[in-house]
């Protein structure tokens, strides 16, 4: 699955991050995508809703550390500087 658009289109020179979306309960890989740093968690949830049918409000995205991600957080805020 490729995510082609966002509510915040990336700048032409913005680098992309490799992101894996995994179902927490089963560990099943849902998709691997490349996302711009400016994508918000809400943008990701909206794409999961449109591509996989998971309703926006039933999703809870969690980082590898176990922290629940806020809808307003950007993907770029989740990575260490220099990555």
C-alpha cells in the first residue's frame, strides 16, 4: 500500500521516513509506507481508514516504546535527530 496524499502535502524536498504499521493484537503487518515528516498521526489514521476500513475513532496508534500517539503529533517528531 502506498500513501499518495495527505491533508498536509509534503514539500518537494522533504525526505520520507519508512514506517511499518502492525496490528498490535496479532502482530500482523498491515503495511509498510514511506511518509513525509510533516504527516500527522491523524493523517495516518485517515489513510488506514480509507485503505483498510479501520474507523478513525477506533484506532489507537502506539509507538514501539508503548506510548499512545496523539493525533496532532507529526511523524517527524517520533524520530531521533539525524535519522
